[in-house]
């Protein structure tokens, strides 16, 4: 009797599993290529331009330091044979000081630019996620997966263009 009950329980479990798989097959699934969407958004160009404008003065200062350092290095190479030892040492010291200034100012600037870029990227990701939720609700999707997490999906499952259109219109 116990084996009969175990057997029935096993077949019931298998039956529910098969029905569960069949129910899952009826789910509406889509794929979104987040990387493609982010790269294709018109807002990205506007963000890059705003960030470039925000840090323009600091970048110009770094470029001036770099060009001054390059000029001094070329001068040292060109005129080393005719310079006195004191002039060489003085010029080398100036080159080293410029190099240190460039490093001291360049690294924080790079970090600031990276931080601002990440902040703006997060804003765009929020817009994208809102668009995904909106389209999922409007079209009845049960599951939307990032394309990078999927080995293969038929093109008809890709709703990236719909998301891109909606986010491009948002501002």
C-alpha cells in the first residue's frame, strides 16, 4: 500500500511538473539589448556634451600643462648640447614639476568626469527601466531578459527598438 501511495505521489508530482512546464510555455517573454539601447540613445550625446562643457576649463588647463611640458622636453633635446649644466638641471626640474602638476590635477579630474558620467548613465538606466516596465505592462509580458544573459533569442522576441523609441522621446 505504501509503495502504491508513493507511486501515485510520484506520478502526481510528474504530472504537475509537466503542467507547470506547459503553463510556463504560455508565458510571454521578451529580450532587451540594454547595451545597444544605451549606445543608441540621443540623450547620450547631450550628456557627453554637457560633461565636456562642465569640465572644459580644467581640461584646457591640463592640455596647457602638457603642451608646456612637451615644449620644454623638445627644447632640452634640441639645445642640450649648447646648454650649461645649470640650465639643463633647471629645465629638467621644471619638466618634473610640470609632470607632477599634471598628475596631481589629471587624476582627480578623471575621477570627477567618471563620477559624473556614471551619475548621468544611472539616470538613463532609470528611464530605460521605466520604459521596459511600461511596455511590459502594456503588452502583457511576463518576463523581459537582458540580451547579454541569453545565448540565443529569435529576433521577434527582441523589443529593444520599442524601448529605444520610448526612451528617445522622453526628456
